[in-house]
C-alpha cells in the first residue's frame, strides 16, 4: 500500500513539474520575443548613426531610444539575451556616407557579444568619398567577432596616429575571426616581415586594391593554413621575401579560391611551380590576370585538375596552349582542364589556330555537371557563395550568387588565325563565346545553332566570309551578338533576337535585311539549302573529269581492241555468238514447258 502511495505521489509531482516547466518555457519564449536590446548597445548604435549621413534613409528605423534596437534594419540580436550579434549595413539598399572626419564611437566595443560587423561598402561607388576611421582600438574588445568587413573604409589615418593601434595589431587580437574584408581600405603597411598571425580560424582574407608601400608579399599570409579564399588582387606585389622558403603557397593546403591579379610576382616559374605542386589539384578558381606572365613562366603551371574557373587575361602569352595546359595522350592533344566552365585567355598575344581540344571540356559540353557545393565558401559557420568579375556582353559584371551558373569562353584580342573549328559547336552549355579581335577566316560553322544556351556571341574584327548560318535563328536566348567588321555577305537570318539588335552589330560587312536599312534584292537572297547553293556556283570540274575519264577508259577497253587486233575480233564475235546461243536455248526451254 505504501509502495502504491509513493508511486502515486511521485506521478502526481512529476505531472506538476511538467506543467511548471511547460509554463516556464512558454513564458521564456514570450519574453525572448519581447526582449529589448541592451541599453548600452542601443546607445552605441545611435551614436554611430549620428556620425553618418543617411542619404538613402537606410537607417530610418534607428530612431527611438526606447525602441527595441533588435528590430532595427541591419541589426540581429540573440533571442534569449538581447545582445546584438550582427551589424550588417552593406546588405541594405541606399547610400551612407560619413561626416568627415569620423571616429567610429568606441562604444561599439561594448557590444561584446558581436559576431558579425559589416561597416564596409556603404556607398555603391567604391571610388567615391569613403568613410574614415581614426581609431580601431575598440575592436579589440570584440573577442567573439567572426566576420569583419571594413571594405572601402579609409583606415589610412590609423597609420599616421602614433597613439592609435595599427590595423594589424587590432586584427591580431581577434582569435575567433573567420572572415576579414579590407578591400580598398587605404592600407599602406602590410607588415611583410612578420612570420605568423595569431588567428588560426581565418578562412577568408581580402586585402585587394590596397596600395601597399611594401612590394613583397607578407610572410604571415602563408602561415594561415585554414585559408579557403585569398584575395590579393590589385596589391601590386612584385616578389616574395628571399628568406621565406617555408612561406609559400605550398603551405595553404585548404585554399580553393585564389585571386592574385595585378601582381607581377606571379610571373615566376618558381612561384607557379610551388603553387601547382602544393595546392594545384585543390584549386577551384584561379585569377592571375594582369600579371605580365610570359608563356615560358606559365609552362611551370600544372596539376590544375579540379579547376572550374581560370582567368589568364591581359598577360604576355604567345602560345595558344602552353605546355602546362595540355598533355599528350595516344598522339592526340587533349586539354586537361576538363571541369572548366569559365576560361578567359583574352588580351594576350596568342598565335596559331584555335585548338580543337576544347570539345574535351566535360562541363561545357554537357557531359558533366558541377555540384553547388564547389562554388560555396565555408566561413563563419556557414556557406557563402564565391564571386568573380567577368566580361560578358561587352561589359564587366560582378557575379556573386549566380557564379555557378556562368559558362564562358573568351579568346578575344589575340593573334589567332585559321577557321573556327567545328568542335566549338559541341560546347552546348556555353553561355558566352568571344572570339573577336583576331584574324580568323572562313565561314561561321553552320552547326553554331547547336549552342542553344548562348546569350553572348562576339565574332567582330576578324576576316570571316560567307553568309550568316541560318541556324543562328534558333539561338532564342541570344541577347548580345556582334559580327561587325568582317567580310560577311548575304541576308541576315530572320529571328526575334537578331532583328532586335542594333545596326552597329553588323556594320563593316556586305549584309542586308533587317535590322539593317539596306534591303535585300531577289538575286542577293541566299538559298537556305547550302549544299544546293554550293553546287550552283561555277563549273563542276569534278563531274566533267569523271565523265571524260569514263569515256576514255570505255573506248580503250571495249571498242579499241577489236579494231586493232584480228584475234580480239574473232574472240569478241565468238563470245557474242556463244552468248546468243545460250540466250536462245534458255528462252526456248522456258516457253516449251
């Protein structure tokens, strides 16, 4: 009986406890939804707003001191504690500028739970007036900071203020930092001789477009083995520190995305060989444009078996395919960048014919697809898609969220000769094809219409001849097309895309029809059947030679022998007589039955 009472008592109390816990949970959720941000943090945010000129009214919600700052634009708080975790202003639309000079209030350092701080790219034009900062010491209080973006924020005043901590010193006090953006931040000192950085969790580093007074690549960059993305474009580094044999690309074993354009230190066989031998097979994106790279140096680049995007534009290349980009297999030249989907070799000095091995590109030919994961960069505990700047449709675009969808081949502004190989028409997934500014001859391949996904197609400034293929009318996605300044003739094929283009896309030829003001006469109208058209031009000498040869052979084999030889005559007529008897005997037997 006592055991039963105890069991009943325990069951009753468990039920009461469950109801209390459920009530407390609901109350906590309600409180968390209604939780206001911390007063000191709200004051810091309002002080920061006061120092800005909000032309786009982006911070209109930052108004009331009694308001919940967790509901302000660009602010994200912890649901339970109310602490501000994310300040993300560059995600807003509009324009923010600073009241010059500006010192970001040190009260921001009181937001100790901050994980993300994006103060960069306030204005759309990064070359316009930038926000300035004269003190960064308050940043050292944000020990939990994972993501810091101060791109386009002028940090140059830090380097002229003796009492202020240097940008490098401040960054070195943030142990949890995983993503650092200092693009175009007016930095001068890259601290090239410091061997290592205290941060071990950094996956993304962007120091691009800073005019460093030191021309040597900093040693400490090569100590960050966790780096997944490295952006050094436009830093004008021209060499490595000679004593830094242990500090090279070989150490960056996690690196997948590498942007080093506008840096002449890449024009080195030693650097390219270390890059290839160490991490070549891991790289997914490589941008080494504007680096003055010679073909002799590029021959050291190899092992790029996983590469999805390669930009070699604006260099000094002369070989259409350097030894590093091909291999010999069964006496056939095969491009080994089989996974490539973005290849830019424009504005070099490439000579010779366009190689036929481009049909080996598995992604561009539709034989293989690339998973979305390969275009994402893991940072700050999440995945962020990679970005790149590409030239399509005659304009430069920055591709962020849709880089994985871009498929481009650019061989423009070189010295290429010969015909356009038909193998290019097998790249059915290609979106942009640019062969302009070369010395190509011959006709445009008739099967060009097989490139159904083509959006941009440029063949201008060549020596192409003949008529425009009728299959061009089947390119329903074509929005940019240029064949100006060639030797093309005939009528422009009829299609919604071609007739909607500007006349300038066709000038410098002998073309007629819409959208040109020059109409086509009946004589000039091309026949849609190119095989019949080709047979109607001039004399068919092949047919004439065949007929004459047949007559000559027949005369000397059948007619001439009986005339010149008595034995041939006897044999010939004996054969005919015998053949006549055989035919008579056969027919007589058939009809006598």
